[in-house]
C-alpha cells in the first residue's frame, strides 16, 4: 500500500472509530434500562473498536493489526446481530428468534475459528483465509436479512421511527456484501473499497442517530408475521444452498485437474436446475410453511392473514357457482389441500348434491338431508377427519359414513357449513400436500371458516331466491295486465254475439262485426307479443294524433250502444304508442260509462295547454270518495266494480308516468268524476336530435 493510500485509509477508519465512539458515549449518557438500549450501545462500541483496529492496521501494516481488524469486524457484526435480534424478538416472544440466534452464533463461531486457523497456520484441506471470507459474506447476508425483516414487520405507526436505521444500516451492509463477494471472486481484496470503507460507515451514522432520536428507548414492539418468517427462511435456505454450491464448485475446480472448469460448469447448471425445481414445488413450499408455523410461532396460523385472504376469496365471486369454487379453494388453502368439492342443499331442502368442485372431477353423489352423516354434522358441528375415522371410528360416536364418501379418492376432511338455522352443506377436502397434524387449532379454524362460508352461501341463496321471486312477480304483474285486456276483448265479443241474434241480417251490423273481430285478433296478437318480449313496448314513442284516437274510441263505444260527447278544440300531436294511448283513453271512457246511468252524460275534451296535451274525461255518474282516490284508485287490484280486476287504472297511471305525463282526478260521490290526462307534445326535431 503506497503512502498516500495509507494516509487516506488511516483517516477513513480513524474517523469511523471517532464518530462511533462519540455516538456510543451519547447513547450511554442517555442510558435506558432494557436490552434494546444496551444492545445498541454494545453495537456502537464494537463499531468504534473496529474503526480503531482498522486505523492501527493502516498505520502499521502489521499482521497482528490485520488480525485485530478482522476480529473487530466479526465482533461488529455480532453487536449488530444482538441489537437487531432484540428488536425482532421481544422479551415475550424470544422463542421465535431461537433459530436466527443459533444461525448468527454459528457464523460468529466459524468466523472466529477461521481467523484463529489463519493466525496459527492450521489450514490443511481448507484455506482459512478463504473460509473467513465466505463466513464474512454469509454474516453480511444474514445481517441484511435481519434488517429487511425489521423494516417489513415493524408496525405501521413505528415505521417512521425505524426507517432511517434500516436505510443506513442496510446500505453499509450492502457495501460489505460487495467487498466480500468481490474478494471471493478474484481472490483479493479491492484496495479502493477497503480504503473507503470507513468513510462509508461514517456516512450512515446520521441515519442511525435520527432513528435513535425518534425512538430513544426503542419501545416499539415488532411483530414477526408468518409470511415474513417464511420469506426469511426461504432466503436463508437459498443463500446457504448457493454458498454450498459455490464451495462445491470451488472444490471440484481445485481438485479436478484439467476437467475442473468443465465439471464446475456442469455442477453449477445442475445446482441451478435443482433450485428451480424446488422453487416451483408446491409440496416443498407446503412443508416449509408447516415447518415455520410449527417451530417459530406459538400459534400455527397468522389469523389476520388467513381471515383477510378467506374474506377476499368469498367476496371475489361473480355468480353462485363461482362462489362455491372459491369457498373450496379458500378452505383448502388453510390446510395445504390440493383439491376439494362442495355439497349444498337443493331447493327442496331434502337432498345435498355437489354444486362446485376444484381440481377433482364433478360427481353425481348426493346425500339425504336426514342421513346419519348430515345429522352428525348438524348436531355436533365437528370436522370429520377420515383418516382418524378409519383408525378409530368409536371417537365419532359410531358414525356411519356413506359408501360414496369412503370410496372418494384422497378424501381427507369433511367440514360442515353451518348457518343460524342449521346446516346448509359441507365441504370435502383432499389429502394435504404435506403431513399436517389435525389438532384443535386446525379444527377451530376450519369450523369458524365453515360458519362464515355457510353464512355467505346462505345469503347468496336467499338473494337468488329473492331475484326469482321478483321475476315471477314481474311476470305475474304483466300477466294481470294481459288478463285485464283479454277480459275487455271477451266482453266486446260477448256483446257482439248477444246482438248477433237480433241483427244478423243487418249489413251494417255484419260490417261492424267483422271490424270488431279484426280488432280483437290484432289486439290478441299484440298481447302474445307482449308476453313473449316483456311489458315494455319494442318500438320507440312517436307522434300520435290524439283527435283520431278519441274518435275511434267514440265509434267503438257507439257500436256498444253508448254515446260519448267529444270536443276537440285543435289538432294536437302527443308522444307515445298509439295502441297504448288508445287503450288508456278507452279504459277511462269505459270506466266513466260503467259509473253512469243510461241517461247520464259522458264527455271527452281535448285541448293544448302549453307544452302538453290535455285530455279530460267527464261523467255524471256515482263518483268516488276522496279517500278512495288518494289511497286506492291507482293501486293494483283495487276497484269499485263487482266484476272488475283493479288493473286498468294502475296500468294507465304507470304508462302515463313513463311518458312523462300526469294523471289527476276530481270526483265527488253522486256528483260525477273528471279525470285529466296531461301528455307531453311530440316535437319531431327534438326527438330526432335525441335519437342522433
């Protein structure tokens, strides 16, 4: 090392030692009880020691100084391990950090051992300096994993406090990873990186101080989730695997002679291929999840994650069949099951049939609702473990299972889906990808999930039943309108048949009879179309000459022997459907005639009122009370006629409202009634503009 670089390196490590020593003194001056503050002080003090050892090596260049610097570096990593593990594993949860503490201690011991071997010259089959570099790289990777877990698992309200520490410490560790990996690849230390290393660690001190000021006693408790522990375990396992493959490759190349490099490439390819196969293996991931849940946590499940995932699966359905499949998948995911099926009650409630399946063929097996299996599930609410049932059937109170269930391949668990009124169905899950002990925690989770899924499915079934009822209601309402019109047609034909006995030889009557039959046939054809296509007219509203419609109504009533006075002030064109407008006016006129004696008067008046057409139907009949007009007149199935259905006024009122018009009634008992229709006028220009 030249003189200029030696001076630069001395300043770099000397500054690091001074800054970390001052930082440690500051932390000690504000000493807080507890392992968090103590472990922080230890880590900072060891960093200061490392800086001083690096300064001594830069000034002297002696082998002893180099060994002291390497030892201080290992101790520095140990100090940060202690601090990070204390934050990750609080006093009440230290069992969770047992595996991490063991790994950290192992790396620490290996590093010390490799350093002693190098100092004492004991390396025979293994190069101690290279072993020390491998251990230093592994320690850096583990420290980086701990920092990542610290940032990932801190509670959201404490992340503001911990973020500067994670950024600063993580950045310095990344630099160390670069330094040691470079040394392993090229069998030499990068002098430039080694010289500037002290300055790099000094630059992160402000970030460490910022976190210290924000959380002086590091009181915020960190929670390690199962997902984070699984990811960390996976990352560590991959790192260990890669280190092993690198060591094996180095050994093969070193002892392989002329074929060493070729064997190293083949070994590297085989190792990466095996890593890909293991990474995409669902069984391996399931075994790893079970391992982490069993040995790192007091509870097997992260209930928050499980419930969020299960609720999300239930809420993601688009129809009933898709929801059933989502229920099976969500419940199977809780126990690492690769397949399953759902049985639900049919509409009769007497039979349970398969309605959804996942990764298994659909089956035709069904189960009566009063069978021993359904009674047992309904009365006990138990989750049936079929493997346990085969081993010890007496535990299930001599339950007799159906043959189709016992013959189902890989059938493992039967989970009841309970509702407030009983049991709506059950789920059959296939054998898990890995061995899982069906203990109380698994059973309680499945039972609770079954109750929630049963509530969701019950609500879905009730919703579908309500939609069907509404469809039938709409169909019945439309049928009532059609029956009402058919009643009018039948009455018209009956009257014609009655008059035919007296006027069969009258040519005018014959002509009227043919016109009436033609009109009745056309009206029945329209009713059939309405039943087929729905109650809404197929064609769009258009301009209707109201005077012509009123004249046709007058002529039709005259053919029945009743006179209707008509007064038309001017030609008025309204917007609507001609046949329905004629039916509305005809209904109002017929009601007026029915309520008026033969010698009474019924009249229709047409006039323009602003932007609306006004049609008034007056009679001098019996009249209606104000209460009947307000509360019953325009309600379906409400009528004052002994043979009426109470549909015509309701249909007329609905149609006029659809057109944007109004209906008003003024009536008094034994005085008469006036019904006024207000219909919007037809504006051809505006109508074409709307269509365009």
